C-alpha cells in the first residue's frame, strides 16, 4: 500500500507514533534551537513540518536538504508547538532520494509568473497553484464519470482518428504515414491518399459526437470523455489545440430533456468540487483576490466560491435566442454604443452579449435556445418555422458559453438536404445518415469542453494553465 500520504498524516491524532513521510522540500529554515523542513507530496496543498535538533545531522547532509530535494523522513508524530498546523514530525532519520541544486532549481520560494511556469511545465505541478488546479481537475473528472454512471449512461470510446469533420470547420490535424519528401501523386498531380495507411485522408477528431449518436441509437444513453483536436491558429486565453470533451448523447431526449440534463450535470459536478476540494478552492480564491487588488472595483470578478455558488444555487433562466436579441436591443449598453460587436437577429452572439444576459440582466446562469439555422451545425433539428433549430447554449458568468448542444435532426430527408446544402458529400457521412433510415428516434446531446469547466471552477484566466501540458500554436514542448 505504500507510506501514508501527507494529507492523511495531517489528520492523524498525534501520539508519538512512528511515521514515515516522503515528499519534496518546499522550505528549510534553521534557528539556534531547531531545524524546520516543510515537506509536500502533492496529496494536499498543506505541507507537513518536520523538526530536527541542531547538530542532530551532519552539515554535509543538511546541505543537500534544499528546496526541491526529495526526502524520506522517519520520526515521531507529535502535537505541533507552532501555529499553522496541529501536528509535526520529530525527525529521527533523513534519507535523501534526490537533490536539487539551488543554483539550478527554478522553483525557489518566491512568486513566479504564470508565463514563466508555462516554460517549465515539467515542474510547475510542484507549485501550490498548479497542485491545486490538478487536484481539482482530477475531482471534476471523477465527478463526471460518477454522475453519468449513476444516471445509467454508458462510457463510449469514440475514435481519435477519423475521416469525418463533425463541425464542418476544416481545421483539423492530418494523420498520415506518407513520406513527405516523396509523396505519391495521382495522374492529375494531387496527393494520392489511397497509398496512405488508411487508404484515404484521415485526421485527429474534433468531436466524438457523430459516433456518440450511433452509440445512443443502440444503448439509449452514452457519453464520451476524451481528447479532441482543433488546428486553429489561435493564441487566445480560451483556445487549445488539444483539449478534452465531454459529450453525452441520449435517445428519446428532446430539447427540454437536454436542457434539464445539462443544468443538473454542471451543478452536480461543481458541487462535488465544492465539497471535496475546499482547501484548494480557498487557496485559489485568495490567489485571485490578491491578483485583482489593483483592478478598479467595477472590473473585479466575483470571489471564486461566490461565483461557483452563483451557478449551483440558482435555477438557470431559459429563453429563446429571439427573446435574448430583443433584450440586448433594449439594453443600455446597446443604446449607448458600449457593446464592441453589433446586435441584430442572425448574429452569432459574442461573449460580451452572453455575459450581459447572465451577469447584468438575469443575474443567474442562462440557457438560450432556438438559434438561427444559418449559424448552427447541420445536424441540429429544424424548428417548424424553418428559420431556427433546436439548439441550446448554457451561459455562465465570466466566460459566456460553457455548453453547446441540440436536439439532433432524426428525419433522413431533412438531414440529407441540410448536408447537401452546406456542401458536405453525403458519401462521407453515409453511416451517419443511415441511422436515420433504420429505426430513427428523437435524440439529443451536448458538448462541454473539460478545460473550460476546469478554468471556470479554478478561476484561472488562461486555459493553458488548467491542463498539465498545453498544446497551442508553435508549442508542443513537453
């Protein structure tokens, strides 16, 4: 089973019992009366203090006990004599697993910028900030699987390599085994992909949705949770080239059922983090408050825990896209020309519009439905008016859209017509279309970018800081 983790030792009643603690040195300080070593093993944001007497260990050994070194400490667990912790370890033995030259080790006990820490992503999990983020990320992932399992969903592994473009965006990473220095060509000079590994063009997936729908047409309720890829040349704080998507698909669910599930789902997984990650969330809230001290009052965001409670405690407001446009057209920011982007029926709402609805008008999370068909994907079910589709977007404070979904078009002829209308070759989606010919049924689903959720829950400003090793243009270092 291995040694006890520090989080467990910190919760153990002290009785001079022998303990073994293993971890990395955060700090070491010496006084004339004692030597104090703060050790952390990543199991908690809190360090455990280990105390030795002056002269108890050789100077040569103590020189190797520096920030970043990895130690095994054996001693007795006693009540702490100082403030800040209830227990500490009275050291009887120190074994140094690995040293860390203080002249070279980049994580010294001082504040480091997030930009600098991205350059040392192999070490940044050892910081308080990134340790907290990764523990919360784990808790949210666990909550996702737990939620769907309890709701009777089946976890479906959809392909990472695909020949389809689910979004129709075309910004995909190509997968090939062809020799780029000696590409096979057809008679007209085009690359001959029939000579490639799969005998056709193949790419990294942008979504597991289409394959997920196939699973729902047999298992009724499935979800995917896996990596997806977008080859957008984007350097914003909201985009990654590699990220994880959660995509449930449900047979016999119509638009209202889809909205009900989405609202319940995000509330439950955020509640799980609130209950199980209290110390990490409190640390990140204090960190965020410190960062925002120099901002004007009107530019500061809600305290982190208050923002999460804002989502969990409020029923989500539900309205149509058309109703939202009417609200925006009548709004003070629109009338005074303060919106950066124009407002009008048919626009793809920007983040500022979405945030106005959530933060200023309704003061609660919002679900918008029934968007214009022209700005939504081909697979969404057409409304009776012929102008809108049964789409739904869930909007949160601070970030705008966090979930996008819809009732899927189950009518073969309507779906085929839409596929042709936007210029997709039906032959490339024959298998998807065929499910509408053999036992079609109403069905719905949605997608949630996992990193967007982690970013919301942790309060981090840049999405590159909520995934262990971010991938973005010109960066695949680690």
